[in-house]
C-alpha cells in the first residue's frame, strides 16, 4: 500500500496556464520527490489595459511518501 500526500501550490506565467502548471511541478520537484500527479484546481488571469498579462494556476500535487 502506498501513502500519498497532497500539497497545494500557486504558480504563474506570462505565456499560458500550461506553462504555469509546468513551472509549479518543476519548482515542487526540487524539494518533493516521487510526484505522481497534478490536479488543476483553479485558473485565473491578470489583465492590464484590456490584455491578458499573466496566467495563474492553483494546483494540487500528489506525491508518494516513502
């Protein structure tokens, strides 16, 4: 039986929600090992002068505790 833990991370990108998600996983993987999955809980965007300037994600990252 595996023991799994879930952490919640906020990340942003000026390119896309996909890039923000990749950044969240990349950053988390520096200190968390055995990442199994990522769940996008929320997406939002920053807007300035009628243009989207920033993509934000709130993700849940699941990893195995050894």
